[in-house]
């Protein structure tokens, strides 16, 4: 029960952070499609908006020693295979370097990001999804690093 509360609080925090980021980022653009200037240096969408039609499921809880996160990405229950996908996570209340980066599509909507985690514990953030011809989307994600 306590773990469910932590997960719910983490998701709420991510959504609140995302809303604050979008509200105060200083971008007056009405278009949230990925365009020049709408991507980070790693090719990740920086203008993504929350979209509840997407869901992310981390397959195996990552380990500090392992340097990758594998997850399944779906939209309305169907695997997403043709998108530019990025992961951006951090530890709440810690000053560690964030983890994540651009994901590599493995197969059938499964993606993998090579990254390093500073320590064990709860990590929260978002997966950004940029499908061709669709608005860039942000999907909250949280998981426990073992």
C-alpha cells in the first residue's frame, strides 16, 4: 500500500513539474510538433505535452550496475514502433546528474536507453515521444533502481 502511494505521488510530481515547465519555459509557439528548435542536442523533443493515450512500462527494474533501461511504449494499447523516443529521469530531492537519453527501438514497441544511475532508489521523470506527423508527447514514468 505504501509503495502505491509513493508511485502515485511520483506521478503527480512529474505531471506538476511538466505543467510548470510548460507554463514557464518562455516559448510562445502554439505548435507542439517537433520542428527545428523543438529538439534537444540529442534529438529529443523539448516541446512535448502530456498525452494520456500513451503508456510506458519498464520491463525489468534497472540496476545500478546495468547501464540500460528497457521499456514498452504503447498508444491506445498498440505498440509504438516508428517514433523518436527519449527518457529523462532524476532522483527527487537529490542533486545527482539526471539519467536518460535517446532510446533505441528494439522491436514491437520495446525501446532501450543506455544510461547510468548514480544510486539505488526511486527515479521519476518522463518519456518523450515524437511520432511522425503527431504532436510530441510526454509520458510520466517512475521506477525503482535496484
